[in-house]
């Protein structure tokens, strides 16, 4: 609980209704899209940069943790207030401030929903490329904080490649612009450091993003494979030929079953795995590329190749892919996943390791992932009400990530380290590496109030605690 | 009073994986930016109540009250959370546990004592018409919301409207409770379209309110009683389909009347299935369409009404932004939660007016009343009409 004078101070900034301190209401804010949760002491809704700055000054004065929060769709616990403090909600800052169709840029507030931006700029023939699967709900601010990816990031690059500049509020409440209107970030790339800093270095209050022209022609193809191994070999083969599709996604049979139940998009439910391939460009180049890809897939045990014939059909295929993780709720009410990345050539090995781990623990695993990037999403499916299984889920998740690292991979492709993977950072980074990161953190946030307990391993927390209140371990308050 | 939340199903609640894809589909989340006013937040809250991991808090009832029940979240939810069923059960459980709220008790009383009884409702309709003539209804907000009442809809003699030309189908028609009083013209147009489509229309005598308003407001017992009475009535006749021209009623009949399974059809769904004859008249009008939540989301019918409207020669159809987001009417919501209802309506009107259409076509009386009142207050002369009326322009 925040002492009431501090609550009053906060209310003085954002208004009475925009500070939530009722303990029962705070429960609703204890989680994001991942499964661990912890109560904030207050939820504060900011509507302007000034609000964010003033709230930050109050927090700095009283050394209260601040965790910026968008839609709360993150998958690594980035928005979870693990040390309590203020959940600084930016969902009311959802204006698109300007769109410049000539420069192909937009200036947006952090609460703007990813897909909404693409819908609005479509009238100028433009789109915003990074497309996380949660784009219907997730915010551009959250995307920038997590350096989010998405299916089309294989070709277009992740969020940091599309952020030109940001207005940010630092831990002392000071407001700054980093970088600006052009794609060239001159001098020290501060914007590059802040994108993907997961709320540990700043709160983001405005984002200038790059927009791209909607390609004149888009082709989307579906291919079935007898197994997930053959499908991964096909992925390596495509990329090996020097072809980089706009997107190259894989789903295993478990996922396809769940997706078809809701979307009826025409995914083959009897296949061992399916690949969804998309290319774009001019009509001629997409035709040629798709023909080349089809040939490679065909040579690599692909069958039932089917190209979407209408935009509606294409959209439905994508809706199915993007809703895949949510659709897993049809099998079990909870999922636990790490988004490790491996070099593409190691996909077949890592996927068989994942399969074996699932079998060892007798836990169903659903794979749906950005195959072209080697970016895994093995979803371990379970029911949180079954307390017996929780420990096994944790161990299985950790072992899968261990397999990724042993094959030369990294801990996260796009979800961020957040809370879930902080304990594993030392697998990859030495004390020196982590020390260097700490020194950067100290520059931006010397008192450590910004999203504490994230990214950096915490000695007090060696393992992950699956929760959402049921088996929750809330850390002792540190302030 | 306390509740053990026995109507809420833990298995239904457990289908929510907390992914958050529903958030921006929720009108109250879009306005407040608050997780407590979002589907994921409401499900989380009800789950904790059900499992006893959070004590029931009177202050939190408002989060359940503020839900429109529009079920947009249900249509976008990949994991198939049956939100409509959850919120109906949750509301019924909450009614047992909450401290008495005069407005809600009043509405429950009005539903049970008035809406459930056709004769009393007719009397009330007549009284309201008289009051309107005397300009008495403008005093109250709910009075100002009402359309100018005409003579109520009366089914034809013998309760049968014959097919025009060859009889291809026999359908039952839901006259309903408030619709014949508020919007008789919709029913007249709907029945005529059915006749044109070769349907003999049967008006089941003794049919009462379908119970949708009851179920949506936490009175499942009241809804069950009406279902019992109506089911007997429907058993007495034979029909290919029960055609409904009010989206809220259609959704309720589909979900709540197992005996009618597969036979309840929204008017547009049915017309798209059986086909209507080629339009006879050429019209010239710019039309936009506002989805009814209980048609677009609960029944997943978005294409049929649009296709039917587009097929009319001379209609210039313009798609509205956010057409499938609630207008804030939501049954009794506009009366029970006037502030939020108005905020949602204000946003909706921006999108409606931006279409520069002459006519906004709707598929549900609640939407019609809400949009009419909103447009009236803005001094707009845009006309709101039922999809049946829009289609009848061509005949």
C-alpha cells in the first residue's frame, strides 16, 4: 500500500479517478500475457507526457518502483510489478499525432494499438511493418519497449528498425528526445539502447515510426509436411537458396488443430506440420519467387501446396496464425513458453530436443513459430489448477531453453527477457558482460526505480514461479 | 446476501489464457484504458470470486455492471472463451451477492411485471403514446430516448401472412415484447420481405417476450420461465425456421432454447439463404450499416446484411469505421449506465457522421433507438432504419 500522502500527490497530477489503489482492483493488474503475477501498489493512468514526468518525479522522490504498462499482452512478465510500486498505464495516450505520407513517418503516443496504426495509414497506401501476433491489442509503446518482432520481421526487421526517434521520460522525471526524423541515428545511438530496454531505462511517451508502402502484390502459400523435422529442413532449404520471404511460419499439428477449431482457415489438420509462406513485391517478382519456393518445398516433402486466392482467404490464414497461441486455450487453460532463437540450421535438432523434453515430462507441447528466423515458441500446455504439474512445467521450460543455448542460440527472439528469463541471463553473459549492462542502467536510472527485477538476474530468485496468484511468490518490497 | 457463484462455471472461466487479444475489442476498455473494464479483467475477477481467492467486494460490482454484454470479445477470442455465457451466469451470481441497487431492482421489477406480460405492455405502450402527445416524456432522459410511437404492430387475422406467389417455406415470426410498440414499421417490412421470398409467416399465438433482456440483466430465473411458456407455444405449430428481426432476441433464442436448435434465423440470415426476388424499384440513397453486436459477434452474421443491402440497385453503400463496435445501447444499459453509454455513443456518432450517409441501417431496435437519440441531439437529419425497411425501399 502506498502511504496516503503519496496517493494524494499522484492524484494531484493525474486526477482522482486515474489512480487506483483499491487492493481488490489492483489484483486485476497483477499479470500480463505471461503466467507470473505480482500486485502493484497503485495503478496510475497517464494521459500526457507531463503526467508521466510528474509521476516519475514523485516516484523518484520516494524511491517507488515504476513499471510502464501498455495493453499487458507481453509474454515475458515485462509489465508485472514484481517489486510492487506503480504500474504506469499509458493506454489512454492513444492519439496518432501526425502522419506524413511523403516522409512516410508517423508520430504516435505509446498507447496506440499496433494494428490501429496500420489501419489508419492504409488510406495513404502505407503500413507499419512490425506485426506481433498480438497486434490487435498490443501497443506501439510496448512494442518499442520490448523491441517486438512478428511474422513479417523476417524480411522487414524488428521494431528497432522502424523507430526513428522517441520522446522518453527518465527516472528523474526529465523529458528527452532521442534521435529524430531520419533513419540515420548519428552520434551515440541512444534510441537504439532504449528500444528494447523493457522499461528498465525509461518510460516512452512519443514514438516516431517509419512507415512502408503497401507492396503492390502479396502472395501467401500454405504447405503441409509429414513431420516438424521435414518442415524445418524445408525452411533451411528455402533460406539456403538465398530466398528471404516476407514471412515463413511454422505450426505443428497440435497448434493447427486448435487454430482450425476457431478460424476454419483451411489449415490441413492431418499434417505433421504446416508452413505459411508469404512473399511480396511486384506481381511479376512475387510470382517468380513463389514458384521458386514451391519447387524447394516440393523437393523437401512438402505437399498440398495451396496459394491464397483472395485477400480474404489470405487474411483468414494470418488470423489463424496470429491467434494461434490464444487458440491453445482450447486444449489446456494455460501455456508456458520461451521464445528462444537458434541458428536456422539447428532447427531440426532443437525441435527434436523440445519434443523429447515434452515427452519426458509427459506434457503436451504445441509449436508455432517464426521458422524463418529460427525463433521458437514451444508452448507447454497445462492447467494451473493442477498444482502437481507446475514444477514440471517450470523444469521443462528451463530445459528447452537450455537446449536452445547449447545449440548456440539466444534466450529470446522477441518477447524480451523480462521476469521469466532473467535467471538464465548468466548462461549467456559473463559477470563482466552483465556488469557492463548494469553500468548503462545506472546512467539512465541511478536509483533503480525503473522496472526493477527485470532482465538482470536476481540472486534472490533462482527459479521461475508459475503463478497468477495461485502459486505466487511475491518478492519482499524493497522500498 | 451472499453467493457461492454456483452459476459461473469454472471450466468456462478456465478457457481464458489471459493473452489479452480481447482488450482493444472492448468498448469500455477503449474508453477507459482500464484492465478492470476489459473482458480479460472481468473474467479474471469472476474467476477469483468463483475460486474464492478474492473476497466479493461490492465496489467491484461496477466492473461487471459496466460490461455491455456486446460479446465483441467473444468473436475475437482465439481460445473460444464463451464470454456471453460467462457474463450471464456472472450477473446472475452477482445479483445474489450485491447490495440492493434501486435502479436495477426497478428494472428487474419492470421486466417481470411489465415486459413479460403482453397485455400490460400494450397498455403501457398506449399510455406512453398519450404522454408523448402531451409532451410529458421529454422530462426524463429515458423518455427523450424513445422514438415517436406509432400504432403498435398487429399480426394479421388468423395469425398467418400468406406467401406471395408459390409457398416455398413456412416460418414462424417472433413479434416480441417492445419491438411491436417501438418499431412496428420494422416488423411490417420484415414480414413483407418474407412473403415476397415465398414464405408463409405464422405468428405463434400466446408467444411472449423471448427473455433476452432478463438473461442479459442477471435474471436467469425470469428468462427460464419465459422459455418454458414459449417452448410450449412453438411446439404447437410446425415451421422451417423461427425468423427474428431483432439481433438481441435472435442471439438469445439460439443460445438459450435448445429445442429450437438450428431453426432460429436472423431475418438477414434467412433471406440470404432462401433469396429474395429481384428488386422492383430503383432507389437512390447513400447507406451505411451499423452492426448489431448480437448479430455480428454473438451470431457471427456480418456478411449477409451487407450483401443484401449492396444488392439493391441504386444504394450507394459506404462502410463505417468501427462498424462492429457497440453503439452503447446494449438493451437496458443505456438506462442503467447512462454515462458510459453516452461516452460510447459520442465516439460512435463521430464514425457515423463521417460516412455522410443519408441512412444508417441497423438490425436491432436498441441500436436504432440509441442512434436516433444521438443523431437527434446532434441536430443531424440522418435517418436510422431497420435493414428490412432499407430493403423494402426497392419494392
